[in-house]
């Protein structure tokens, strides 16, 4: 039996919805136990940049395009929804046989909240706790050209430092992203397009690909666990 840990950071709900599909996919593999936890926010109440600079909440220029004022409301609403999820702890990673990471794309890379969290669990790297365990990554972005592929590719680097085995989304299993339509999805991992103002919700195809990542990581984690049992 394999234990799969789904770790996510979600400001506006897109990644939370993807994480739930990832969990469903992992549970589809027999003898798999799934745990879903969240990466903590820097503060419990708001997006710091908005409080420090209220001029960002205006109705002109780029603020109008990105609906920054409305995003604050959505952020606070999403925070309430996430109260049912436990915050990730070191013990979760000792428990896990595979880890699937989800977070939005910020400037073509992982959010600072996620980078800081990885630094706080750095002892796992020294101890080799995650070595040889499969990992997958899923993300979101404001548009097709907002860096979702770059975010996954750059995030692979720290996971390799932890010794994890990276699992992607093969072309033959995911025909949905072989299209010119505006949809998330990459060979490196599932993604969702949130739209410039964050109003777009994950599509059925995007959620389907997220589920496949969960299934793939769970399948490989189970195979590795069985092999370890035979060798022990």
C-alpha cells in the first residue's frame, strides 16, 4: 500500500480544485491512501501588497485588467474554504511514499510562500526522507503565455535536490493538450488557465489531466513500495 501526499498552495481556488482532482486520481489506484494538506500563507488574513499599497485597488489601467480589488475579496473567500484542510507538517513527508505539489505561477516560477516552505523542510533533504519517491507538479496561470510551463520546469530543480523522481503527463495519455484551444496542460504536468482576472474556472479537461497525474504518481509509488517489500 502506498501513501500519497498532495501538497498545495492556492490563493483563489483554482489549485485547490485541481488538488481535489489529483486526489481522486490517486485514490483510483488500489491500495492507495491519500492525504491532502495546504502550504501556509505568510499571513492569515490578506494579500500583503494590497494592504500596503491601497492605490492598487483602483479602476484604471492594469488594475482594471487584473481586477485586483475583487481578487482581495476572492482571496478572503477562498481562505475560508480552505479551513477544512490541515497545514502541511514534517510528519506528512515521512508518511508519504509519493508527493504531488500544486501552486499557482507567479512571474514564471513558484510563489514565495512555496519556496519558503521548501526551505523550512530542508532537513528532509539532509536526511534523505524523500529520496527515491515519485513526485508530480501542477500549476495555474493567468493565460497561456504567463509562464505555467516555466513554473513547473524550474520547480523540478529543488525537488531533485530532495532526491525525488519526477513524473509528468505523457502525450499518449493526455490528448486534451494536443490542441490550439486555450486550455492548460503540458507534458511536464497539468495546468489550469485562470484568466487575467482569475474568473475562469478549471475545465473538465484540465481536471481530468490533474486526475491522471494523481493516478500516475500513485501507480508508480505502489510499484516502488512492492519492490522494496520484495527486497526487504
